[in-house]
């Protein structure tokens, strides 16, 4: 097993880690090990696709009536 020293850890992060550990009844070290292992081993589901984010800001090809659209959505829900 390896050892990791983390310097310049923000006090609020350390406090949050301490509180999480206490709530689970484990040591801060154990909580940190589990958080790191979970995050490192998890699939890259949190990666942000920059192209998808930028596409959200593209102006629509045709104008649309937002009121009409929401009215239609409400009408569908009432059926």
C-alpha cells in the first residue's frame, strides 16, 4: 500500500471530510481512501462534452413561440 500526503488542503474541505467520516463512523483517512477510490475507479461519466455544451447556446434556425409551446405541453399533460 502506498502513502499520500496532501498539502495545502482547504480547511473547509478538511472539515467536510471530517464530518462525512464522523457521520459514517469511520476515520478521516478511511473516508478519504473510499472517496478517492470511488472517484478514480468510476467511469468518466462526469466528463463534459464541450461541443454539446456549446450547442446549447446556438440560436435556433427558426423562431418559436414559447407560450404556444408551453400551452401545448400543458394540454398534452391534461389528456
